[in-house]
């Protein structure tokens, strides 16, 4: 539900590039296959509010704590987020297709790297708040 809807246009947040700096250069060729505007953030870099940090708010949290590379793609919460009103008829399939293409091409780039990927740093529980 967090990649198929967006009220702010064709943009997506990518969370994980601060702890995994090798990802940003891989995302540029992947972005060339889509028309997605990629935004980076929600990794606690602003230090403004707890909800600005998405590291521990989904499945990537335990990976971040163990220094396992991760990349989370998501959008700002929408009015139906985690509610019964978040129904399939509200999916924007064109957005979903473009974002799936971005994920595929990013995974392709990682799979074809000559060296094994390693996270730059583990995220501590304090950093993830």
C-alpha cells in the first residue's frame, strides 16, 4: 500500500542510502527506466520528529540494526493508511508499475555487482528513534 498510492505526484522516498552509500549510484541507472522523482530521507537525519525516521517502522528495521544492507521505498501516509478504507480500487496501477520497475532494476544492478554489498554502518536503536 505504500508504493501504489501518492497524493503528491510521481515521487517516492528511498530510505537506506545513509547507512548504505553504495545504493545511490545504483539508483540512478534504475531511475532512468522510470519517470519517478526519487526523494531521499526519513532516516533520522533531520532530527526533528520521531515520525520523520522510518528506519524502524517497517521490515527493514531489524536489518538496519544488524548492519544488513536494506532499501525501503515508501510515500507519505495517505488518508486510508492502515484503515479498512484502503481498498484495491484506490491503487494507482501506473505508479505501481513504475515503482516495481525501479525495484527490479535496482535489484538487477545489485545482483550484477562485482563485489558483495556491505552496509556502511549499523543503525543503533537510539539513531532509529
